[in-house]
C-alpha cells in the first residue's frame, strides 16, 4: 500500500499568512505536516486545504 502525499495549504485568517506544506493524511483524517502554529501565535483558527499531489 502506498501512502498518498498531500499538498496542504494552511491560511491564517488572523494575520493573513499562508503556508504551503506537504504531508500525509492520518487515520483520523487530519494532515500530518509538522505545522505547529502561525508566526502570529494563532494555532486554532486556521483554514486548511489539502489536495493529493499528482
Ligand atoms: Zn497568523
């Protein structure tokens, strides 16, 4: 079984920062990207979009 890799875009509505990361999807549906928090300190209110890498 091959693990799909995802391109994950995380946007912070608090300060407008945007992060483009790569990761895989965990069993609980969350994305494992290593992202901890935004530079502004916001960690809870984030917009996350993910698409499979081609
Ligand atoms: Zn921010």
